[in-house]
């Protein structure tokens, strides 16, 4: 009897790299940890801060990062620190390195279980900046609190006023017993005829291009060692991203359906 449960989401990677923003120059900025923690907690559509660039003739431009009030007011039970509002950005050029920024976008149609991930080049790093706070009373207090927090012991002794319930030790735990029984059951799997296993594999690869070994074991119900022997004959093992640790058919066995054929079905 066929099951009505939908298949799990499948992620398909586009092989083409989006190069539309390759000529754009971007800044690589190193910020203190307390700023990155605040920015990670920022909701969407909130100004993280503003840059103030002061140009003086005969001198290098001075760049300041001024955090917004929305960021400074973000506090919770774990984060109660008052951080400095203004920071100086020290600029250094990049000569001996070539750095770039890449992005990864995921999109999926409303009536489809397949998600598409596309990689894009957002730009080339043209300047490296280091964010440093201005020395002030607030910053010195922040450093003092961080030092006290770092030296605070993670484990403390707690005096218990009630009797602790003692438990009888067992020779083996339930999850270990279930694992051993499952391992023995998988070890006793009978090997099907090689042609039958090949038919199941080709049928599976008609649906999806990439599989990991666990999914193929579930589909074919064959021992792992026997299945890998067959896979080495008809498939290749991907060692690099984005399809690392997956199997796909060798080029001579690939025959995927086109979009027009799949729509007709």
C-alpha cells in the first residue's frame, strides 16, 4: 500500500555562481565581541549604527562608528552591560591577500518540497578596518566586569538540605541494549542479487541526483559493505562541497528527466 506521507525536503544546489556584484568593493570590519553580541540580537529593520567620516586636509580621514540607541538599549538577563556608543575604525589596506564575500540564498516554491540554494559573490574586500573603543569610564568598567566574569568559577559547591534519592545501578542502559539489537539485526541482512540492487539504485537516482549512504541503505535494505561494493562500480563519491559525503551516478549512467517530461507526468 502506498504511503500518503510527503517526502522530506530536498535541497538542490545551483552550480552557477552569481557574479553580478563581483566588481563591488566591500569593507572587512573587525568588531569587539560585545558589539557582535548586540548586533546578533537586533531585530530586522533596525539601524545597527552610523558611520561618521571626518576629512581633514593633509591627514587621513577619521572614521567613527556610532551605535544606535536601539542597539544600546538591547539587554536581557545574561547581557546587562552598558557598552560605549562611539568607536574609532582604524583602516589598513590589503595588498598581499585577495579576500571576497560570498552569500548563500535559499528559495522554494510554495507548492514544492524542493529548496534551491544559490551561491553569489557579493564583492571583493578592498579595505580592512579594526573597531576600537574610545577610552572612557564606561569602557573601563566594561573591561573590569569582563575580567571578573572570566575569573568567576564555573562550578560552585552547593550545600543540600534534603536527602538525595539514590538509584539502583543497572548493568546496561535501555538505549545501549536497543542499539546492540539494531546492530545485530542489520548485520543479519541478506544480500539480494546484484542486478536487483542495481535496479533499486537506478530507480532511486531517477528521483534525486545525490544520496548519502544512510538513505541508500534504507532504500535497498542491504548491508553497508555489500552496498558500497556496488556503488563503487556505478557511482562516484563526492569529497567536496556543496555535495560532500554523497553518492551520485557516474556520467555514463546519468539520464535525468527534463523539466518538460516531469511536468507531463
